[in-house]
C-alpha cells in the first residue's frame, strides 16, 4: 500500500526532487569532468550518473510513500502468538519474560511487540524504527530495508557528485575572480559535502543497529520499553548473531512474530 503522492509531505518531497535535479543540472552546466566527457562524446559516465540519480529519486519516493507497516486492524492470528488467552495469562505468575500485549491508547488496537504509535502518522507501526522528516514517513518493518538501500544509493550519488564538482574548479589569478567563476560550484560542493556526511552517519548507524537486530527507538528509549527495561545493559533478546541479523533483515520477507523470538530467547537462556 502506498500513500497519496499529493498528501502529507508533498512539499518536502517536491523540495527534495527539485534540489536533486538542480544540483545535477549545475554539475552538467559547469566545466566539470561530466560535461567534458559529454562534449567529447563519451556518454557512458554521464548516462550512468543520471541513471543513478534517477534510481535514488525513485527509491526516495518508494520509502516515502510506502506503508512502513501500519497496524490498521486487530490481527487475530498474531494477537496471542504464544497460544495463551488473556485469562490464561492472568494465571501465569509475573516474571521478566511474561509480558502482556499492550493496547495502544490512541489507535485502541493491540500492539505487537516492537511496534509503537507514531504521533505524526497517527498509526501504530510494526517494528518501529523512527519517523523520518526527510521522507515524511515512518521507517518500520515494511520499508526499513528499502530505507537503508536508499541511503546507500544516495551516498554513492553524493560522493560521485562531490568528485564531479571538484573537477570543475578552475584556476584564477585572484580570489575575487575565482569566487566569481566558481562560486555556484563551490556552494554546490559544500552542500553535497554536508549531505554526504549526514547520509554516511545515517547509513553507518542503521547498519550497526541492524547488525545487532535493534531499532533506533529501542536503542534510544531502552529504559522506557516494557520488554527491554528488565534486560541487562548488554542483553538483546532479538540478537541472533551478526550474520543471521543481517540475513533476516535484508533477505527474509514477511511479518516476523517477535514475541516468539523474544520468549524463545528467554527459554534458551534458562
């Protein structure tokens, strides 16, 4: 399910697309390596660069408009994933590993483990990571891997664009003349450099958290999350090892019943 492209976040998405293509156009209009290759008839790199920019824009729209994993109704198959009724749970002595599913105070729906209500989107999101103002959408179970892929492609575009901008600087006898001839390109290079650093930090942090099978929300608010605050500082009930965490994140599709993973981890430790 995808959002309406003209709905919430339309201005943010429009600004992102305009900025992307304006920067791309500037890199072609100035005397950069890209333009020199184009004028010489060597079209391979210019075409590849434009295609990569196009892929980054398409991925941006995908993660921005995609359903991140909204919980829109009660799921009776997952409501009591351990085969216990609510009455049976009342008979079980409380422990650090016996947790009742929580009902959201906003949606009035039962929240599966690792889900959270987003005040901006007005929905609960499965395996909630964070709400990203850049894409004007939540990052959750359904679009998180696409968000990481988008960051990787965007970083590649930015670094390539930074290299192209560097090749366009010309030498002049004075700073005044140099700024006059290179001012726009310098502004573009500084913007692309800052964005490259931001995207690099975002991509690195997400890959690190994915390798631990934890989310941004769980990492930042661990002490306030009911199913984690009883765990030790270095204990993560969802961690299955770096390889399995990465494999499960990138290669396993479908809804994961995290209650089963959580309680299986607990029983294995006993």
